[in-house]
C-alpha cells in the first residue's frame, strides 16, 4: 500500500551529510501466552456452535432485545405440543404459522399488533440462548414471523389455511338456518376485497338489510389466491425454459382453483338464498299482497257484475211488469170494448124485441127515425154511459114507450 504525503522542512539541527536518523530501536522478541477473549470472540464462537451466519445471529439478538423491551404477559401464550416443537424448519412451508407463533385460535382475525406481541412472547420463550443453542423451533418461529408480517405472503397462507372449511352445508341439515349459515358466511367474508361486509342478520332483519346482504354476495369479489397449491416446484427447474414451463403450469392450476372457488361461493349463496326463511317470508308477503290486489280486483269485478245483474233483473222485471201491464191494459181495453159492444147490442136488441118502442103498425119512416135516435144515443164508447143508458132503457120499457122516448131525448153521448 502506498501513501503519498509531503514532509515538512528538516530542522536547522539536521545533519545534511546523513540520509536518515534513528530515534529508537525495537525491543527484543519475547514469547508470551495469548488467549481468545472478548464479546467479538464469544459471538463468533456462538455463531460457529449454532452454525449461524452473521446476519442470522444479528436477527436473533435483535429479536431478543426487542422482546425484552416489552412487558408481555406469558399467560396469553399458547402451549406447544411435542409434535409442534419437533417441527422441521426445512419444511417451514408446510407448518401452521399461526400455531407456531401462538395464534392458532385467532388465525386470520389476528391483528398486526397481535402477531407482534405473540412473536415477542415466543422469542422470549424459545430463543436459542435459552435452549442451549437449539434453534430448530426458533427458526420455525422466524419463518412464521416473516410470513405473517408480509401482507402478500400472509394472504397466500390464509387463502389455503388448512383449518378453513370449504364445504357447502347440507341443504337438508335440520339445524337452525342462522346457526348454520351465519358462521359460514362470516368465515367466507375473510376473503372479501371490500372490508365492509354486510352482516348476515337474524330472523328479525329488515328486508332492505337481507337484500343488501345477498346483493353483496352475488357480486362478491375475493382476493383469495392459490399459490400454496402449486404442484410444480420452480426452484428445482434445471433451466430457464423449464422454469417458465413450470410457472405456466402453476398459473393455469391457480386459475382453475380460482374458478372452482368462485363457483363454490356462488353455490353457497344460491343455496342460502333458497333456504333463507326470511326470503320465503318476503316472497309469501309479496304473493299475499299481489293476491290481495287480485282479490280486490276480482271483488270489484264481482260487485260490478252483481250490480249489472241486479240492473238487468230490475230492467227485465220492469219490462215484464210493463208487458203485463200492457197486456192487462189490452185485456181491459178488449173487455171494455166487448162490454161496450155488448151494451150496445143489448140496447139494440131491447128496441128490436119491443117493436123499436113504437106503437103497433108504425111505418118504416117512423122505424127509421126511431132507429136513428137509438143509434144517436148509442154513439159513445163510454162504458159507464152505455151501462147507465141500458139500465134506463130497461126501466123505461117497464113503464112504456113514452118513458123510452124520454130516455132517448135526454141521452147525451160522451
């Protein structure tokens, strides 16, 4: 290594005949024992013993320092099973990250703060320095932390959470509808792109609320992805061409899983809609209201028909009565006419039978004159008049011709 720098001017006492000047000489070499010690050496020994890189060791110590800075309640920590503690960190992709970090009950409902606190509890409990250098389970904890604190990775994990029940309820399940489908939709809602999901409600929910719920699910948009179901490991590809080919197969499989999941959710929504007692009640009320209008219309039509029928019957009755009246009047008229004829005939017969009420041997002129008088007296269609005239004639005949003549003289047809 070369260093370039300018020396100051030599002092006035400098002997210009010499090139160098020796100020001190090195002491003689002595043998002394040297032992490794110090923080740096101890850290190196720890890393070597645990087979950790410098970066891995730094992350472990940082996690411990952060955890020690918090006052976490160990009572909140979930106990680990022997099987979980024996997890192989090399198979971390298959481990249950929530169980490893102590959130197996909260799972997808765990907040960022929940994950942070759970992680720190696990760090304090399972740090390799507290386990005699055994960091197998701690590595599992670190992987769980990496996955659950990365939004994309956590969503990929939650999308294929082995505890998620994808099954559709049996439509013939005798249990309460709300007991079955309420929790089911709540579980499905975890995948909604829209954070505001309408509540499932209960038997007393308003129609607007129920319709808003089903409208949301009929247009449901899910962020669920299926990378964790990839069957091809692209890391094992022997070339870029093979990797692209494997990627293509995985993408096609993901699309298929996505399509099947959409169909599954649609089936769930359709089945719930068809079985929902609230929907049935709304339809029944709607049908009743529709039928009520129909019944009102039919009742109005029946009333109009009744009124029309009554009017028809009344008219027919009136026409019949008028007809009967006319017939009666006709009969009466005929009867009167016949009675008039009879009265006239009777009067004529009385005159004829009584020699026209003339003396015996009366000539034709006298008979004609007498006949004219009789016809003049009978020149009326008034039955009462004719009846009265006949009665007077009959009475006058008992008296004599003079009385008859008087009746004829006094007769005033009308």
